[in-house]
C-alpha cells in the first residue's frame, strides 16, 4: 500500500547517488571524488555534481576557474534547466564530466525557496542533462537544508561518510531522522547504499566505532577508508586516486564500493 503512494521510480536515465553527512569535514568530497573515479575506472560514464557552495570538489577536480565564472552557472540552471546551455555548466575532466559549483551558489537556498517545487530543482536539471551518463554522483554541503534536500530527492541513493569517532553516532541519528522526514514529506524512498568509515587510524576508539557502525546499520555495506596522505595529494593534483601517479591501498576499497553500488542500483538504470 505504502509503495503505491511513492512517486514512480524512473525507468530510464542514469543511476544517481549523493554523498551526504551534515557534519563538516568528515570526507564527503573526498569520498565523492574517489567513488566517481572508481566508477569511471570500471568503465562507467560519470557526471559529477558539486552542489556545495564551498566548491571544494570543484577545486579538487582542478576546475577552480569555473567557480568564479560569470553567470549563467549552476544556480541559474537549477532555477530553469532549459535556460542554460549544457556547455555553460558541464565541464570536462579526464575522469568524468562535472557540473561545478559557483560562487553564486551561496545564494542558492534563498533563491530556490522562491520556486514552487524548491526541493525538485536538481531532479529537473538532471532530467534535462543526464541522457549520456551511466551514473550521477552528487557532493553535498555540510548542512541539512534545501540543497541537501535537492540531492536526496533527485538521487534517492545515499552514500554516508562518517569519521570513526563517537561524534558520528549522533550525526547519523540526525541524518536518518532528517531523511525519514523528507521521505514522508515528498513521497520518495531514499536508500542508504554505503557507509564509509573515513580517516581511520590505529586506535581503540576507531576499532570500537567500526563495531558500532556494523551493529547499528547491519544492512548497509560498510567500507573502511584509512587516513592516507595519498588522498590529499590526489585532491591537490585535481584527480581521484585512480588517475594519480601515486598508488594507494585505498583504491581497492573504492573499487569494491563502486562495484557493489553499481550492482545494487536498478539494472535498468545502468547499462551493463
Ligand atoms: N581518508 C583520509 N585520509 C587523509 N585525509 C583525509 C581523508 N579523508 C578526508 N581527508 C582530508 O580531510 C579534510 C576534509 O575532507 P573533505 O573535504 O572530503 O570533507 P567534507 O565532509 O567534504 O568537508 P565539508 O563538510 O567541508 O564539505 C580534507 O582536507 C581532506 O583532504
Ligand atoms: Mg565537502
């Protein structure tokens, strides 16, 4: 009965996922870029969307000049997807196409609030531009608000990075409460696809938290990303670790995350 109330699943187009945790600095951007790099490494055509007004992913993909580019930019395309030519907002990167963030995105929450369907603007934009992609990966800002609502509503698939420390218990509780409320409000069903314990170090506290993650979310695949300077170096070089010169043992973790996500997303949405 409940399922019938949900809006119908898209049967065509790209698989979509967003990387979200309202807590700042837990590794959303790092995970988003490297998951996108891993999906590309598997042969998928990836569209990356930097929905964070900070523009960190835009910087970490070497596209900082787009952040200061004159309008029209991402916010204009969110307000009216048909008004902005694709080429104005989609930038090429060696591993993926990128809809970059822009300084104008700092005004996004108040600007989108004026629209009749403020949470559905990214969905409308993706419907307009995504025809050529297998997967869309969206990096979210570090707060729960209209931009994160747009990411959750458009993708319905969630990747959650969290530090292996006790503060993550409360941030995950807040996130799941928020997602539950959004599902009810907008008739969507949002699936957590991966929990990424990030920046793990060899401490007792980290080991305890990894056990807590496993117990708290037994149905969500848990991935363990250790603290690695190679991730920071790849960011500084404007690529994922898959296109970086330096090898890192975290590649296999991101590859396994990408493979599982790829399998679990609707096969009608991701051509084999
Ligand atoms: N596994 C890791 N090993 C080493 N450094 C990491 C790791 N993960 C993230 N970092 C570093 O930690 C910092 C925060 O990471 P990141 O920007 O990905 O977090 P975020 O959640 O996107 O932050 P924000 O909430 O501001 O968007 C960055 O300097 C990043 O390079
Ligand atoms: Mg970030």
